[in-house]
C-alpha cells in the first residue's frame, strides 16, 4: 500500500528565507505528483503538478522536483513571504487512487 | 476559483443519523473524487466516480456510498454516523492535465 510522508510536520522561518519541503512515497509506480496549499478550514489549492515522466515544474517562486526512482519530491519556495503561511500537502496518484501526506505547516514570520 | 462547489458548508448531526453531501462542477466533468480530511491530517481518498459508476475506492466501509448524476453532479452519503466521521469532506474533479481541483469542502460534526 502506498504511503506518503512529509517532513517536517511544521516549519517556522523569518520572511525572505528560501526553504525546502520534503515529500516521500513508498511505491514509485505513480502516475503523477501534485503539491497543494491549504489555508485553515479551507479546501486545497493546486500549486504544481509533476507527471511521472517529468523531473520538475516551476511556477513563480515555487519549484517542485520529482525523483520517482527514489520516491521523493521537494517543493522549493524562494524568498518566503508571510502570505505563504499555510499547510502544504503533496499527493501521488496511483491508478485511480490518490494518496496524501499529512502536510507541512509553514509559518513565515514578518 | 476552481469552479467546484460543495454544499452545505457546515453540518451538525448526531450518532446513528445519515447525511448527504453534494458536489458540482462548472465544467461538468465526468469524473469526481471524494476525500475525508480529519483535523491535522491529510485527505484520505474515499472513492472516485466516472460516468456514474464507482471507479476506485479507498479503505472506507460500505456505509460510505456515492452517486453521480447524468449532469455529473455528485453526492456522498454516509449512513449510521459515528463520532470519528467528524471531518472536512472534499470533492475534486480533474483538470486538463489530470491534476485534481478541489471544492471548498463541507465540515461535518457528529455529536
């Protein structure tokens, strides 16, 4: 059974720092991997999607990489801002099932 | 805006009752997935519907059931509610590249 783990569970950084969030999965037979942002009590906002054949995707200050063979993905956030404070979740798709990690709760201090 | 809407926003039920949650998509996509998210956890996949048929299921008991209608709106039904069913319930539809787009969720509280 696919298991997705995110480290760290929580992170607090001063504004302006570059940071890396980690996501690992146990079964490399995935269709794609998606990163989301979730604000408290809200739904999920899609940030980046990486297909299994791709190595990375970029959107603005965000860059996500995928190493399928080692079962790892990282989300890099450049020049963090207080508005980036949220929980970040990664999810892998395997056939018609989707598996999420428990998220990294990010707090960016002004 | 994802174009995915859910109703109601909040719901309070008591143990043993039944509940129906609704989801619709502006794009009227033929695939919808439902998730349960307990407090402090990531979403857990409940099931997916494709063209009105269940097309993949997570580790949830049969008292969690669904429907998808010809207009591709969807319902999640939960029978015999338990306290542990208290959670945020999310639905999602796929985008052009098979990414998942989520609705805002329904917060269910079981007392």
